[in-house]
C-alpha cells in the first residue's frame, strides 16, 4: 500500500492521461470506477493499480491510497465513487479468430455494453468497433458489460478494411439486413464467422453490406417494426453458438 | 382543433390526473410525450387527444392547441417537448391468452421497455407486471418500447395469484433459473405458455419458482456470469416462437 497526496505525483499524471483515447490506445490501459467494476477487474486479473480513498482495501494488486483531490482529478464523472482501478486491455488472442462480433456505429452505451456481455456469454473471440461507435470506455458502457470487458478483446478498426482481412482468413461475414437476407433459422452455421450489426436507427451501412458473404434477418410478428439491436444481435449470437 | 389557454380548464384537470397511477388504471389511459411516441400512438389508433403548442399539427385525432403553461402542467419532465398525446391502454383480448410474458420486479426502465418491444415482435398476447416492477408509463420505459406499448396489453397483477389462474387455463408456466432447470434448447415448446423473468440482480423470487411447471436456463461460456435480463428473455421468447 502506498500513499499519494498530490495531484502532481508522476503516477497520477500518467493515469490522468488515460482519460484521453490516444493514451488509452498507446498504453493499452483504461480506468474503471466503482466497487463493482473494480472487483470484477480484480477477479479477471487485469488490474495494474487500485486507487482509493479507503485506507483498508486489501487485494493482491498494488493499492494506492489517495486523497479526495487526487481521486477527483482521475474521475471522469463529478459524482465519482471512492475507488478506481487502472486496468490492462485484454489483448487479442494470438490464435486465429473463429467467432467475431463487428459493430458499425452503435450509438447507445447500454446497447454496446450489453452486446459485449452477450459476446462473452456466447464465446465470441473478439469484438471489433467500427467508426462512429460510442467510446467503449464510457462509464455507462463499462457498467453495462458487467465485467465482460475484462475478459474479451475489444478492438477499434475500419470495418471497410477489416472485413476483407477476416474473409481472407476463411471467416464468413454475416450481415444483418431486412433486404437480400435469409431467415436466421435457415442459416447454416459456418464454423468461423463474423456477425455484423449496425446503427440503432440506420442499420448496417450499405458499403459494408456490399462486402458480406450473406445476410440474415429475424422473423417477427407483423405488428412489430424492429428489435432492439442488442437483443437482435444477442439472438443471432445465441443461434450461431448452438448450431 | 380547439384552443385551451387555462390550466383550470376541465379537460386539463382531467388529463393532469393521469400523472397518478390510480387514475391511469381507473380511466385506462396514459400520457406520452414527444413527437416520435405521439406519431407511433396515432399510427396505432389509440390517441384520444393530441395536446400541443404547435398551431399547425394535423391529424384525424382531436387536437388541442395549448399554451406553454398548460403543457408544463401536463408534462412529467421539466424538459418536456412541445407535443403530447392522451392514449388509451390496449385492452386484453377477449380470446384466451396463448403466449404470456410475466415479469417479476424488473427494475431498469430500458429493460422493461425492451422486453415489451420483444414481446410484440414474438407474438406475445399480453405482458403481466408483478409487484416491484418499474412503472410502465415511466418516460424511459415508453421510449424503449419503440411504440410496442400501443399494440400490446400490459397488465399489473399479483403473480402469486395470476400464475395458478393461467395454469388452470392450460397454460404452461416456464420460469428462468440456474437451478432445477433444463437447457432452453431441449425445451419442448408447449402450445400455450407463459415465460417468467425475474429481477436484474436476484432473478425470479423463490415463491414464484415454486409455482412454475418447469424452468429453463440459457447455456453460456464459462467466463460469463449472466446475460442482461432483456437479452435472456428475448432469446427465450424467440426460441419459443420458432419451436
């Protein structure tokens, strides 16, 4: 346990940089706030440092006891809690990817977090976020993942480039669309697949649908217009996992 | 089109009462705010009155043009929009129920709204809210239903009493639980069923699980602890709809 009482401490200065996307990518680290997420991160073994005002927090990871000023400096929200953790991002497994979730411009933090949670449940190897997707280190996204973020690699990429790379590795890319699509029930589940989901309002953009190997839709009652994207994506991930 | 310029107008007094649960149940009406929900309600044909500060809103339903004071009086939120509608609740179909969604103490407005949206998509006849479930006429719930609330009956009931009544009508009640449960995949889909989902943290309470005919769980990867309840419920509704 170490004490830090100044916002000018070199460690604090280093951690504060993680509020910026550029430094998160560079260091492959991010900050989580609140007891529940810190506990999940500790269980997953990805914690580099616990930062807290509590003097009695005990764990195997390094603990830094700080004052309120330091904690406020590190926090992303004005109403922050009394404990945070500096966490390593999960690296992409060196083995070839077999199951991938591709997200094109998902806007709602709850939807993104829920999709990452479902991806872990249905044994997806990595989640790839295309341009225009909400920041995954947003507090509400992290909360909605319920700890899944500490177990699953989440990558940022240009899907226009990334999809052909996956296909070159023998991965079948399955889009979601209401047009030129087959019913999810009749999909023959390929062994290696990438499921592509789109924006809440617009769906998957056409330039990406032009690249997919096939597209699916989910059969619904005629009174319904659509499903929530996290729900639709999770149903498709479940179906692909049991095929 | 009629003009109302006083908050003491008898119609306004009547509408304001709909802010209270008691009067919503008594009149079987509720208020929705914002252009998107008003449009959905109009499409569904459940609007008794449109209330707006716009002088040029045109529709077949009765339109009341009001001043800002009247609109503020009717609004549930300080940052209300310029249009609202007084809507009829969807009555329970007189035909016998065949597919029912039972919700025990769902807390999150987004989860409740998303489940109602999925229930409509997978041809559920009615959604029944047990004690401790978040108010369905909460603005965030209404928004998350994406208009499904205007097409599907949503009932409040004591599930401890309601479940035996369903069973007496030949409906099989299927709980969700990690214990004493079968894999969703191996469930033989009965023709008439009621799916019972529980609270986000606690699951279905034991006294209700004691009443179910059988229980299901969703197979997941070992790293995952659980699924979001709206996701788990929607996967089960989808599976039941395709069996």
